[in-house]
C-alpha cells in the first residue's frame, strides 16, 4: 500500500499484497480485520473468520487440534502479504502424517492421491462447498467419496464387510452372522450362484439383500415335483442331497413295518438300498441284520427270532428274563441270580450260549482238586458239600469218614481243622489230615503221657469238653484216700516252667513218699 507525502515522496505502509483468498481485505480500513493495533496478528482474529476450524479445535477433531498444531500461531504456517499468488497452504503431500487428522490411511488409501478424495464434490458441509482446494468438509463415511454399489439395499457402514485393501472380496463379512448360515455343501457354492449379478438402474448390481431362503425350492429345483411337499430338510441335509435321512411326511406306520426305537434313526438307504419304494423282506431281524450269535440259536424251536431276547431300543441290554432262563437246562438259583450274564456267557470276546457247561467246575475252579478223595467228591460234584446260595454253608456228612464229629467238634468251623496257615499261606488238608488229637491240638502236657511215641488223650478227655472226665486217680500209682481225696489237684500237681512256658506237672517220682509233699 502506497500514498503521497510532503515533497512528492511515496511511502509503503503495507508489507505487500494479500493473497487472492484475502484480497477483499485490502485497504487501511480493513487492517483491523486481522491485526490488533500495535500488535501482531492473533489467532482470535483468524478464528473470527475461520469458524469451521475453530469449531473443529473446540471438538478436539481434525489436524488443527492435533499435538503438532496445538498452541501454535496461525501465521507460523499461513503468513500473508506475499503477493496475490502466494500459497497460504503449503503442504508436502508426500510427507504429511494423515494420522494427525483423526483419519488413518489404510490399504488402498495410502497410495491414493490427496486430490482423489479432497474434491469439492465430496465436501459435505454447505458453507465450504464454494471453496477451492480445501482439505476441510470431508467425513469418514465411505459413501461420501465412494458410490453406493449396493444402491441402499445394505447398511451404509461399508467397513463392516469390506476392508481397505480392495472392495472384493468382502473380507470382513461373516455369513454365519447372516439370517442364512452356510452349512455343508453351501459352504462350497460360489456366491454368485445365490447372489446373482444383474443390472439395476442401468448399473451392474449383485443382489445380497432380499434373497428368498425360506424354502429350498427358492434356489433348487424340486426333483420330486412336490410329491413330498416343500420341506426338503425333512429328508435331506446340507451335507449332500443324496444322503437321505427320512422321507418327509411319509408315515412308515402305514406299512407292515412301523419304524420304532433305533429304526427311527436309521438312514432310509441303509434298508432301501436299491429303491425307496421297492418292497423288502423284513419278517425276521436276520433279513437285515447279520446273526451276531453265528447260528447258536438256529436250531431252537422255541425261539423264532432275535426279538425273543432283544428289542428295537438297542441290541443291549438283553430282554431275556430269569423266568425264561429257568426254562432252560440250567436254572438260576441262589447267588447265580445276582451273577451278571457276561460272567458265564462272555468269558472271551464273543458271547457264547452253547456248550459252556453245566457243572460247577465248568465255571468255577475246583480248589479241592487232589485234596479230597474221589469217594467224597465223585466227578468233582461240588454240590455234595456246597450249595448255590452261600459257598460257606457246608453240608458234608462227616460220619462217612473215619473221624466222627462229636461233642465240641460239632461246633468247630471246618476251616479250623482243614485250613491251616503254613509260612503265611493258607494250606488245605483233607486226605492227608490225621485223626489223632495232636494233628490239630497242641500237647499241653509236654509229653508226660506219651506211650510209644503216642499220646492217647481219650484216656482222660472226651470231645464234650477239656475237663478230664475219664481220668480215675485210683488207677494211677497213687490212690487217693482219706484227706487226699479232698485235696485240690494243684496242691500236689504244681505249675512248672520250661522254654515253652508253664505247664502242670502230673508225672511225679516213680516211688512217691510222704516227705515229697509234706515237710
């Protein structure tokens, strides 16, 4: 700005012309629009005109609210009075950090020229549309820059399906979150098979919304020509059309073979291998099922089919009852009633019902083998002593042996005599068990009454009790007479000790004298 002073000289007050953007502010009367008298240009003056930037700063949005620009003076970046064509906005597009604007450039956006997006036609705010080369006024909505390919049939949130690298494929789209979840073969079908490419409003268009899927025939041809209705899933699944799991509304009860139990879960093709309508032989289970028992019941006249033991609920458990078992050659009694079937019939892998034996030893080990004489257990017949109710209930007639049970012996457990601990192991004795007292009882008299290496306990004792009821002192060397008959035995027969313990001394000196007891 120039003016004439005294003497004809011109003086320059303005430092230079304003840019095209501010040229309307030329003149002395407009200086205070931007300047404060006597001071530099203030941000407040700038913001009084550039309200759109002031609004963004207050919201903490956009580049001018970033930490790179915050607290800076506007004129440090946008200086004036450098001529009409001076660029107020000097931006190095190659080095500019777009993250500071609040919109991070990703994928294809990183290689897109700034002018591709920052165009007047993309500016959303009306008061900015008249500006040229402005970086303001854009939104982060995809459709503010990109054409809506889906023509408002889908959400405007493009990023919920698409990424920034390419429009196709829609990498974020998850069909499992759609109303129609892809299963089985549908997972291998090309999208265009269901979502057809057409032309709409004169533009290429692929239909995603509004595709009918309430019934299979919306996409698939009904090869049954509606004979079984429209509910294809009652027979077919997404896994394969050829895997038929049922026959829709077909009621199998109308046939001579109603589907019950496990048969309701069997695939139609498992039985109807040639045709779903061809008649099948089904009078017996073995018409369809292999004979697991390998003909074991083939000769049975009573049992006609598997249903005598099994039912359609499953091959196991068997429905063969105890009452039915008792009609066989082996009646279940006693403890056998509580024995599981497999204990006798499944000793190896397969179940066996024939030739498994009838005698006890066919299933049970004969622990007495070689221990009891054949005459007491002919043909290993356990039942001569034991019963099926309880093994410990022994009914053997001991009077058949050489040792008659009498007195206290009748109350003694069999095991007390016939099973003895030897070196920590229980050993049984029957045929090798002697009948003399010392084979079971200990000689507490220390051999005082042994004659020819044998003690005959029965001379004094009997099986009714230990008290020597048979002993007669008058038959001994010292006949009891007078006061001796009233004297207690221990007065004369005193206790003595040896290495085994104490015992009563009965055998006194061969020639008994008074002085031996009386002092």
